[in-house]
């Protein structure tokens, strides 16, 4: 599978961005599909994912209440709506399959899109 992430950019604190991840096949072909991020000098961490077996969404503690994951099955695309962005959200965001929390268990990675939150 190929994953194409887009939508990153520079935004002020408190602002919003929507990331998109277009998959070459159905987003339902995996155990899960979602987003990781990696900030400079930090380990890659799970942000949010949709688990296909029950279609439930999961979020990391630092983004709960601010980020929303969704998908358009007809377009094979997953979105991450990010609201009330904070400087600590600055990172490269990657879409990923088959793992919500462990980077070692991811089976496919997108190329990453940079989100910078700064005034």
C-alpha cells in the first residue's frame, strides 16, 4: 500500500489544520489506520487511529478533545482535524497502518507532513 499525507503547514497557537492521508487501496484492508508524529529530538508517538474491527477511534492523551480522526471510505482517505494547536504539537506527522501506538508494529508509513505551531 502507498500512503500519501498532506495538509501540514505553519499555524499560530490556537489555530487549526486538517491533515489528509490518501491510501492506494481501501482503508479497511488493515487492522487500523491513523497517525503518528515525531517532534525534533523525540521518539515517534501514536496520535490517533481508527481500528477497523469495531470502527472505533483512539487518541493519545495529549490530543484528546482537540484532534478528531475521520475517513471517507469512498475516497480511501483518512483525515486528522487538529484544533486548538499548541507549540508542542509541532512535529512531522505520518499516516500509518496496523498500529495505533507502537511504531515497530506499523506495516506501512506515509512520507510525513510537517506541522509547525508558532507565533
